[in-house]
């Protein structure tokens, strides 16, 4: 679960950024994470609702070997969505 904190960091600081509010998060733990591993969190926009500032993102964490350790999907409310 500690690794999933990186996802929250990405969503709150980079994509979508400050003002982001979690609505939901699904997670699958694919591979173990060991002490000393380097983890990268990745967020990819899957959908932006046209009538509401709600964004769905694919969220993955990978280790230094390129192996997926956590995969999931987040739905967030954002402060502003440029159209």
C-alpha cells in the first residue's frame, strides 16, 4: 500500500494537479515490491466528462526492471478542465 502513495502524489501535484479530489481508486497488486526497489508512478488520462470536471485515469506503478507492481484506475474531481 505504501507504493500507492506515489499515485496520490502524481495526481495531486502533476496530473491533474493541485485541487484534485479523489472520487475512487481501484488497485491490483501484480508483483511484490522489495526494500531498495525504485518505483515510478504513471498516470494516463482515459476520459474527461464533457459536462463535469471529472477525469478517469489509468494508474500504474512500475519497478526499476520495467515490471508492473500495481495497476488500477482513478476517478477524480478536478478544479478546472480545459476543453
